[in-house]
């Protein structure tokens, strides 16, 4: 009788162990099916700007406002002729501005006497000939030889197909993320499955040789050749 009881206990113990193993296997399988992997992929392309913009200011300084305006009025046609000779047709002359500079006494206090008036006339030129704008940004200082005071800003260079390029790079960054996930899971004999989510990172538009990045993104307009980089954070199911 005791022997039968011991056998029965062993049978029940075996059943309990078997059930535990089945439950453990199911739980492990369920855990694996719910496993995910998050991978960051990237892609970039070098592009050449296809348009440019240059802003500069015609400035005059005379004892009074009227004479400052008159001086600028006679110099503006010289600038326009210069731009015409350079083949620039897209010219925008913006509203002028000015301010008085006052005389100060030995104590550093303004006397209220106008020393001279400063006049500024902003001018913006644009062209699809990027090199032409780049050359003018340097050469326009030659107008100083004609007594024309020019304050030149940094030329800006743009790429018009950026919107389409961003879509293309996002696709490539997602593919790169899958390739990285495949390499990471290879050692575990798993592979990436369906995409659960994709989060696009900010785009970095930088000079070609730059390694700078920013959480807010970079939009370089100072160089003709640019490097456009896209980043995608992708969550895959694990097979």
C-alpha cells in the first residue's frame, strides 16, 4: 500500500513538472513574440546648391538727413548698372532707414547736437547661377573705388529639391535601420520582423566636411555643397 502511494505521488509530481514545463515554454514563446528592438538608421547625400541670395547695403553718412538721401540717390544707379553688367536681373531694393549720431561731451553725455546722419539702403539680389552670386559677394567691394560705401552680408546658398530629398533619405535611413537590426540579431538566431513604429529625427544640413549635429537640426546656407543627413528611429518586432 505504501509502495502504491509513493508511485502515485511520483506520477503526480511528474505531471506537475510537465505542466510547469509546458507553461514555461508558452510563457517564453509569448515573451519572445512580444519582444521588440529599437534601432537608429541614417542616410546622407551630398548636394550642390541651385540658387543663391546676396544682401548688401548702400550706406551714406552726411551732416544731415537730406544730403544723406541725395547722396544715396545718386549712387544707387551706379550700383544698378554694376549689377546689370554682371547679368543680375532679380534685384530688390528695400525700404531705407537711418539714424542720427549725436555729439558727446567730455563727460560722455550727449549734447543733443547732430554730428551726422547715417543712411542705409538694403538691396537683395538672387540668381540660379550660384557661382555668379559667390563672385559678386567678393567683387562688389570694388565699388569703394567709386566712393560708394557697401556693407556686404554673407551670401546664402539653397537647394530647391530638399523636400523630395528628405523623403528619399528617410526611406534609406529606415532600410539602414533594418540592416543594423539584422546584424544585431544574427547572433541570437533571430531577425527583425514587422515595423512597429518609425520616428523621424531632425535633418542635419551641413557643410560637406562638417561633423556638427544639433537636437534642433542644422540648416546651413553658407556653402554651395551641402551634406544632407537623415536619421530614423525604428522599432521592429523580433522574429
